[in-house]
C-alpha cells in the first residue's frame, strides 16, 4: 500500500511543508556540512499495519524530516534479506524486501525526498552476503574446487579428517568465524569464512566477479537518484590469502598487514568505487563505516581519490569527560585536516546504546564487549547530558549524523522480554550480551497505544486499515508502556522537548554563517574574558562569532556578561552555565578570537 505524506490528517507527519530553497541543496559539496538522518526501516513507521516499518511509512513522514531540517536520509539495508542480522545479510541488492515495499516505491521515495531538498544514502555491505544469495547457493551446490566457490573463502579444515577450523579468528559477534559444510549424503567437507554470523559468508575480494558486481550495484542505485553509499564494515573486505593467525600482541601486527582488517590492498577497491561515484554529473558520495584506533590509518581512507567521509567512532565511544572529549575532537580534526576531508559527528546508531541511557551511567563510554543486562542508569542525568551533547556535536565543523529517535530523546529499551530479542549478538554471546534491539524498538509517533504509539499508520484517521482488514498488528519489537510520553506529537507541542531543541539547533546551524562556514578555535580566558576553562571540565570553542560552551563538570561556570545567548540545552543560563549543560553564544566583537 502506498501512502502519501498527507494521508493522515492531524498526524505529526501530515503537516504540509514547502520545499527548501534550491540554493540550500545546490552545491556539489553538500555532504561536507550536511545533517544526515539515519532510518532503520523496520522501526521507523509502518504504513500497512503488519507490525514492520516500511517505505510507505517513511514516505508519510518525509514532511517531519523536512521540518526537522535534515539534508539527507541514510537507510540501513532495505534489500531482500532473511534478516538473520537485521538486513545486513543481503540476498539481492536489486530488489526491495517485500516487508518494506517494492523497487518502484523506493524510486518514488527517493524522488519525493529530493523534492523536499532531502537526498538519499543507501547501505551497501561488501564484506559478505546472505547464505541465501544466489552465488552462495551455487557455491554450495557446485562442491569443493569449483569456480563458484572461488567467490568466497572456502577452505579445507586442519587435521587428518579436516575437522579442525582453518583459523582461530574471532567473530565480531563472538565465537568462531568458520562453519563446515556437508555434501549431499551428509559427509562433512570444506569450511567457509564468516566474520559475522554463519548466515553471512564473506566474499573474496581478489575475485574479479566480486569487484565487478559491487561496482554494478553502485551504478544501479546511483542511476535511481541515490546521492551516496554508506559502506558497511569497510575495513574488513580484504583477507590475507595465507590465512595466518592474528598475533596475540597487537604490537606484532605491522600497519596494513592484519590478516583481515585494514589491509593496504583495500585502498585500490575504494579508488575504483570513487571513479564510479565521480562519473556522475553530480558526483555521488562514499561514506565508510571504519572502526580503527589509528587516526592516520583512518584518514588514509579519506584521501581525495577514495571515500568522501567516514564515521567518527572515536568520538561516539568517548566518555562524558572534558579532557577526553577535547582530545577526541582534536584528534579527529587533525586527522581529517591531513586529507582535506570533513569530520563527522555522531552520538549513536542502530548498533550503539542510545546516548540518553549511556550518559546516565557510571561508565559513560561505549564498548561492545562491555554491554550487560541490568546496568544502572540515571535517565534524568543522561537526558541532560544528551541535550548538551546535541549542541556540542551540532556546533562542530563537518557533517552531523542523527539516529532516528535520538531527536526525541528516546532511552534504550533495556527490559525487552528475552523471548522477543532477535539480535544475533545476544545469542552468540550465550545470552550475556543484551544485543542491539534496545535501540531498534519502533518509534513512538503519537501517544495512542492502540496503533503502537502511532508507529502503525493503518487504523489512524484518514488511513486505510491493516492489510487483513482488522486492527494493526503488534510492532515487531514490543514497545514499553511509557513509550507514548516520548511521542513526536507530544514533543512537538512542548517547547522544552528534545525535538524542539534539535529543530532549533539544526535551523541555527544552517542560518548562522559561523556555524555553517566558520573555522574552529578553542576558547579560554585569554580569548574571552570571564570564561574559565582551566579545570578541563569546560569545553569552549568558536566558529566565527558563535561560541559553544559545554559544562561537563559538577559546578556552574560563569559566562561572558556581554554575550548573547542563541540556544541553551537547559534553562536560561542568566550569566552562569549549569553542570551538564551546553549553550551557544554570539560573542561580542571584542570577544571574538
């Protein structure tokens, strides 16, 4: 069922909004300072009432995204998939999963978003495919030694009967990275490599078919108007064909020679992708998911002939601590300056504990291996800090990413019933890791529990009923009873809400020359009389005549008396900034660095 943005009168998505001025989207370098909103399709909005988010739901909410002020939408995988890993196990890149809609609906969505000045970025997962992908099914059928198996990493096992795994590499999802196959009569045979789940076999990037296929996939979506590609697990594609073990001491791994991570041969892959992206009249954008601790190695992927941008996980993982955040910002800006690329700033995504929850804990950093059930959190404290972090990231130079629901201040849902959890990280940890489903619970759009808090558009005034003619199905992950208090229609009426804060911040970011085009200068008492940053718990920097001041300490700090307050994450500062609060100021002329 297709649904237009005006289908549901009175719904927060149904407000008519004029397209953004063309000049706001005209520059070919739009991505250097863009605000990009991440949509996890299963959990954004359900247009047909079956309990799963879909493209019809996104199309109905495009005016909401326009009013929020975003420049682009990044969609996590919407392709045909068995959903063994939330869609990151792709079976067919040229078809939309029927749970989400059709290819025609995707093309309509891309066009409708563009008419509002919103570009579209889609996910590509080049490290692996689904075990249901036609290539892998052909490889299984063809047997050992066949050309079909050369597209993957099939390998004999060790030991006299081949029963030992080829390597002891550890999966990103914990556990082994090898699964053994059997022939038609059940006899065990070769093993295949999967850095993630067994349902996600890794492809072999030394094979020409793999390279050609992925370049064709890029063109397929670029030809349909997609403005960019987000590259999943971008540093993992190339493996050492000798399959050596990973040294126990990381110091023993020479740069570029890890058995399966950040290998030097990767850069030619992305140079070839960049040539494809640059071949279009409006060059398309490549965005990498790159988890690397070495800032120089990270920046190498952003050289002028490779990717345009990459996610900044160093900052996202940083604790709520002044010196740590300042060091992260410095490291990020310095690394990007080396290659002339814009930095990116992100507080969460579909894999990471939401900031409202994370910042309310004793340990405010993030690490996958540290996630546990029952970790205490102070949501009031976490919310104050998340509001301050929103202003901090929105003021920094570069590109801002926003994960769906963070603009509503949604907490992590940490009390999902065990039987409802679907994330493979939970199961592969033998139940120790709570998994990532807590940040993937379907969004609350209205306070109406009968429609899954507005997640289901079916059954609402002006919309068709669900496909079977009855009430909307329950959402694919259960929503908590308190979900409605965070609903978009509730927050839209509350000037003090997180939604209003994000709307104002994004609008000011676009309107203020300093935030849009200004440089970056750290501030202290010598630059701005009356501003004391010596404790390290206060971060203050200027972008043109706009300053951002963040108090991460326990005591209020004085602000310059003659500065104009543009926006605060908390109450009116009135000369002093409260703990866990951020403010944007217009500096008086004499205060400008």
